[in-house]
């Protein structure tokens, strides 16, 4: 396939779940053992955590990691102190990256946890909050540049609304576009070469999220003339939360040349929220890798495990097993996708399905050289189209043969 498996499978460990996750949920206290973490907000604790993380990455053999500004370094009493804390931790991160060879897939800013962001960040009705978020992203981009991030992610955690009665949606979307324009200008100014990625997600935590799903974000980017500057980071658990199939947003983003990276996880369709489970389903992984194969890989994006071990997994070794199991799942998915591509049976079947567009009136439709009058003329002389079977079961049984 022209690349070795590692180039197709650019795995990344996320810092926030793996090193900040505790197993706590809205109904219960922490359950996970984190022997290196004393639970305090001190810089010493942050450093211990980071060292543990790099030990984990190296033992696992994963080449990339990803983090938010506020999960690697504690928030200070004001922006200046937060930035100072971040600088100190980033120094250590730079050192650890150099020592281990582990690279930064992407950096991001947490613009959703602090109470100041409760009504949104760039879409906040208060300009003061917009300014704070912008200042935070400025620093986030400096840090991304320093650590050689290959991408930079924007997940609009609170960019949405709970009620239309108090919301001016047009002005909030205009502000969000301005926010991205400012970030693009700064990125160019400092010479940061990483790719900007928006991560769509519906329903959580705002009742309505502006970045609902892939096509919503693509529509937003095109409306505001930003589609050449920003791609998408797709998380399948968000896709299923939006009511789509696991691979839907991957397919959609890739179809429009907008698939930059993947937050590789899965949810429980029987639960219905963002459970961030480790992907263990071979069929899902195969369908996803098929798209990645077809578009020639994800570089400079990757497969970032935005996943948490479940509350009931209390041991450190569970963290290893979860990541290894997920990596194996995608490795098998890649192999199966490669076989499916090689055999060409499915793609031939699809091609056949669209064969009417290859000649005659179909070719004219494809080329955009026809008119309503001409199409009417065609129907008047050719009559009713034949009914052709959709053959869903046929396609599904072919896929089953591979899995
Ligand atoms: C939440 C998102 C979140 C993002 C992260 C990076 O559901 O998946 O974890 O991936 O903030 O942007
Ligand atoms: Ni995510
Ligand atoms: Ni998520
Ligand atoms: Ni997540």
C-alpha cells in the first residue's frame, strides 16, 4: 500500500482522559488508581503527571500525544499566572519529547471547563469573555509552535445555546468566524505550520451545539470563507450522538477533502452520550480505515485515542490493555480494509450501481451540460425508469465475508 502500517496508523494518546481521568462520573467519586498523582493543583504534581505520561507513551510504543493547555498545567489566579505555569510545564514537555522522541499530534485550549465560559467562549454574549478566550488561544498557539504540534484542534465545548429566547444566533456565528480569522492571522504571523481542525459534536454540553456534525461545520466554514484554512477532527462517538452511523462523518468529511484527523473512540449506541470508550469493534474500524486508505492516509493527522477506561477499570494495567486492544483493532481494520480494496469487489459493485452516469443522458448530467427541457424530452421518449434493487443485504453480506 506504499506505506508501512505505522504510517497509516498514527496513534496518539490523549493526556486529558488517560492522565486526568479519575473514573468519577456525575453520580460517583473517583475509582481509578493514579499512584503518581497526589490530587493537588501544584506545579510539582503537574510535572509528576507529565513524567508518568511520557513513561506510559514510551512503554506503550506510541509516537504521538495530545493535550489541552489546562490539563497539563494548573490555571492560575489570572491569565499571566496561568501562562507562567504553562511555560514551566511546556519546558518540561519539550525536554521529555526530545528524550523520548514522542511527538505532539495536536495541542488545544480548554475553553469550556472554567465558569467564565459557561455561556460560551467565542460565542459568548459578553465580549470580555471572547477576549479572554482569544488571549488563551494566542498562548495555546505559541505553545503548539514551541512543541512542534502537527495540528491544532478547536472543539467548541460551549459554543452553542440552551435557549433561542435569549440568543442571537447570527451574531454568535459571526463572532465564532471572527475568532477563527484572528487565530489564522496569528498562526501565520508566528509561522505555525500545524493544521487547524474543528471537532464537531452535538448535544453536549450545550443543548444545541453550533458544530453539530461534519456537514454543519463544513457549511459554516464555507459560509464564512474559512474552508481553505481549517479541516475537521472527527470523533465517531460524536457522530453516533448526532444520530449518524459510526463512520458517517468520516465519510462526509473525506468526501469533501476535509478529513484531517480522528479522535478514535466509540460509544454505546444503547447508552446515547459521549462515553468515550476504547474502540474494540473490528467492523467499525474496518469501515473507518477504508476511508483513510482511500484518501491516502491522515498525515499530518492521526488516530488519537480520545477514550477513557471505564469507571469499573481501576488498575493501571487496564490503561495499557485498553490502548493495546484499540491499536490491535485498528491494525486489523487496516488489514481488512486493504484486502477489501485489493479485491475490488465492493467498489466494483458500487461503480456498477452508478453506471448509468457513464454514457448518454447520465454523462450529460455528470458534466453539467443538460437542461430541464432536455431531461423532459428524455423522459417523454424513454418513459418510466426500471426499478433496480438497492441490494443492501448483498453489500452487507460481502462485508461480513471479510470480517
Ligand atoms: C469532548 C471532546 C473533547 C475534545 C478535546 C480536544 O467530547 O471529544 O475531548 O476532543 O477537547 O479538542
Ligand atoms: Ni474528542
Ligand atoms: Ni468527545
Ligand atoms: Ni473526549
